[in-house]
C-alpha cells in the first residue's frame, strides 16, 4: 500500500512513518521541512509540502492508496484552522484522484467526559480548563475537522487519543468504537492505531478511541511534558 502521511515530521508522524515502512508499505512523508526529516528508506519519499496549500496537497496525494493525518499544532489563544483547512484540502485532493481511505488524529478532548478513577482535580478543574480555556481554539478546530469528514463520502476513521506521552514500544493498547474509559495514550500506540485503522475495514466511518493501559504517566508528568511543553 502507498500511504501518504501528513504531519510526518511531528512526534507521532515520525513513529507512524517508521511503523508503516517496517511492515512493508511505501510511504510519502509530507513535511514543510523535508531537510529535517530523520528517516531514510528505499520505500520512503520525503515530500516538501504543506497541508494548507491545496496544490501541494494534490501533488502529495496523487497515486496514494490511503492518507493518514498526524497533523498537530500547539495550543494557542488565536484561532486555529490547521486541522479543518488541512483536511479540507486533503479531502478535495482525495476526491480528485479517487483515493478513498483516510484516518486522522483528533482527541478525546473534543468530547470530554469525567473519568471514574480521575478524581475531583482532573475531572472538575484540569480537564475543563484544558478543553474550555487553554485548548479551546484547538479543539474547536478538531470538531470542524471531524464534521467535515463525517459529511464526506470517503472511507474515514477519526482516531481520538487521550493525553499523549512517550513509550519505547507498542503495547497491548485498547482501541474501541466511541469513548473509552482511559485518560492516556502512548504516541507509539497512537501511531500503531492509525496504521491499523487503514488496514482494517471494521473502523471505516467510525470514531474510535485509543488507550494505553500500562506505564501511564502521573498527572504532574503529563502536565509538565504536554500542557507546558517541557520534555
């Protein structure tokens, strides 16, 4: 399969690209900074492109069998359009070249629910602050992206992870339709779930959650590495 990866130079996108190559796929890694992409492989094409430019997206998508989007941007108080505008360009290019399969990274925070094991601080203070204040513009745009895909005629999958953190290898993660009772997702598991969603028909036109159940970070660690950007 020839897989087009948008957001390929981000932390999840690099893992996704490596995993796809490891199982035999041809990969087009789309990044605005191709000279900084760290992977090399004879089945890898590093394409200097931008999801926000329609002509660039068309060139990247042509000849592909599936598109996987790991697009990601930091929290901002300013309006964010990267997810919705980027995926709108991707959808248009896919229609032009008759590519049907797409999976995208979203977030469990687009539809936040209390977690039974999380306690008052997380459920009533931290999660509302992140989803309604600090990450409001980002999650609003993810919702627009999801609505755009759901209204399309493509074979889409929306993948919602929890709080992201690092682990060295793929775990026996949980992937279920709809909401999952778990707060954390290792990036390596998110990448594996994206790749799996493109391979398995049972995830077509589904919103799925991905949860990692081992070696989860503490709440303080998650805030420090993700919300505050201190790795």
